[in-house]
C-alpha cells in the first residue's frame, strides 16, 4: 500500500508529509523555507522519494520543482500527518508566503485556513475575492468572498468585525448582481444582511451601495414609483454630505426611475448633477463597491434620455466618449452595461447598424462570461438582429427570451422590448401580431408605470391603422402619441409622431394643415439635422410646400 511504502522510508517520511501540505506540486525553494533540514539533506531526501517513484523532479536544485506521482500518494502523506503538526506546517507556509509578497492571496488564505489562523484567513480570502473581481473572475470572487465571510463567522467575537463584514457583503452582492442578474436571490440576501449591519453600525459610508441593492429590486420589478421615492429619500440624505461618489450615484438612481416614469426633464437635471460631480479619480477601485464604473453608468442613461429630449447629437457624442472610456477601463460588466444602453439610443435614433453592433458587444461578452443580465437584456436585441438578417424564427426567439425574462419576475424595459418587436413585425407585414404586441405593452405600462415608450407605441399602432385603412383611429393614435410626448418633454417622439400625422393629413389632401403642424416641431430642433428623423421631416416639409 502507499502508506507501507512511505513507512519503509521512515527517515524521509516527514519530508513527504511536509511537501504534501504544499500540494501535489511543490518547489524546492518553498519546501526548503519551511523544512527543518538544511538544503543538502533536503535535496537528498527528495532524491530518495524520487527513486522510490513517489515523486517526480523537474529541473535542478535549488530551482527544481516536484510533483507527487499520483494524487493518492500526496493524500496518503497528508492524512498521515497529525492534525497539530499539519496546522503548524500550514502556519509556516502562510507566514513564508506572506513574507515573499508575490504569492496569490488565495494561496495564503488557504494555508491560513488550514492552520486555523482565522483572522489572517479572513483577510486574505477577502483580498483574493477583490483580486478575482478585478480580473474579472466572478465565480472565483463569489467563492473567495464567501470563504472570507465564513471565516469571520468563526472568530471568537464576530461583532468586532461588523464593519469588515458589511464591506464584504456589499462586495459579494455586487458580484451576485453581475454574475446571476439583477433579480438574484443571493444578491438580495447579501444586501439584506448588509442593510442589517448598516443599521447596527450607524456607519453610513456604504449607505449608497446598500440602498442601491434595495432600489435595484424595485427597478427590476417595474416598481418605479417606489424606486423614485427611495431615490428621492437617498438624495435628500447624501446631499447633506461631502461624499461626491455617494451623491453622484444617488442622483443617477433617481434619474433612472424618473426616465422610466416619463419624467425626462427632471431625469436630465439629476443626471447633470451626477455628471458635474463625476471625475475618474473618484471611482478608482470602483469594483469593490459597484457592479460597474459610475461614469460609464451615468452616461448610459444620459445618452438615450438626451435623445428623447431632442438632442440627438449630444446623445451620440456621449455614447462615443463613453464607449472609449469603457474600452480603456476594460471591465467586463462596465462594457456590457454601456454597450447595451448605447444600443438602446441607436435603436431610438433608427441607426440599426450601430444598435446591432453595440448590442452584440453586450450579448457576446455576457455569453462568454456567463453573465445572466446581459444574456437576457441583449438576448432580445440579438434575436432582432437575426430577424433583420432574414432569420424566420427570430421573432419567436425574441418572444421566448422575453418570456423567460418575465418569468423571473422582471418587468424593467419590457415595453421597450415590445416596442422593438412590434416595429419589426410591422416591417415584416405582420400587422395583427404587431398590434397584439403593442396591446401587451400597454398592459405592462398600466401595471408598472414605465411609460417612456408610450408615445412611440401609440404612433406604431397608428401606422397599423393607416395600413388597414382605419384613418380615424390612426389620427387618434397619432394625436395621442403627440400629447403623451409633450407631457414627457420627449421632443424626438413628438417629431416622429407629428411626421406620421402630417403624412396622413397630406394623403387626405390637407397639406397646409400638415405643414403647419410639422414645421414648428422641426424648427424647435437645434441639432441632429443629419439624423434619420430630421432628414425625413425636412424632406416631408419640402414636399408639402
């Protein structure tokens, strides 16, 4: 047996046992650093183990590395070591690796754990989690941070470490959000524990990340009134403080809820506060507190809100600069977050090539790194791209993916996805199906109050009415679209709906009426004259003269 072979090598058995504490593979220099033997005696002992075919050597001492012939050999040597002796060896290994300064933190954490040096193990597991998060390696980050929290729970008085646990729970929650999606139950549990710790400690440094955890649940479930109320309370608290990061994030959260509710002008005010507070130096090491870099996140909302407000060139410029920033940061979740939101703006602007490109960035990276959020959000856009390229099954694929998303209790952006689906069905000539999708979107809007796409949905239904020769209903839908767009300060939706109405009236011989309604809306714009809607409006006005 393996133990019998080791026992026959009794004088050098201890070397095998010590090496086994390092692992199946080990190098001479590390073993020498913790061994009681001098280098010559250690080298001789290792040669005897090699001669007995228990280990293999690569290279020449002192640069030599070794590997146990079989994992069972290493396990037998390890298990034969008394637990007290084993802990002592692991403690020396942790101390030696720590002194070297180049060892991976998870390696030090492992040996500290085996040595039952709980405080050191906790500290290094957290460092390992942060290092994994920075790479990013999300599953490793979850494993390491969970191990750190577990170590903390085994300390004699874990309450002493509540501030440390609060920090780790926030870090862990952010990783769960990224890896498993914004509806992650694990993230919710981590945020709930963090909230309890925050209340117990009275420490408000992590108030915003913890509040974000509560807000994102409302946002994802389409509870936008509750989300905006939470955002307003948070802004009121942090605006009394000097913490610029807390303030810029709080104002951005509130802006996101306001956009969903169709309050574009107010949302833009909040986003401008965030943008004025932001500088890249403020968010160094952002991944320890937030799931994505806050500057890219602010502009992600700014780009399509500016488009809605009627500033398409500014929207495009922010998309371009934000994309450059994300590429430089080179953080997977930040890139996905930015790319998907840029795709939304390009979709609204009818630049399908840019929309498809940006969406594919988010979908491909999300798939590569198994990030559920971006597989779901960008999945609908991926199906839309397939449909544009002639895939007859793509509309069903889009419906299936959206159905899976809704089945998880997610309602955020569903009216937007339905809007895209209806527009594509309209392009394909499937008018009744397009109308059914629009009606479904209305139901979701009534439930969630996420109404920022409502003007375009009314316009699309009006276009279906035109194609089905129901001109009275078409006019009513176009007028409704214009009315809602004005309520939302959504000048781009207003222009598009007014253009549809002008085309209807022109076809009915009311050319002057059509021109008189379209001209002032077109004249309001100060930029974007080369974008699709403004080009089409200018051409239509020319035809109406």
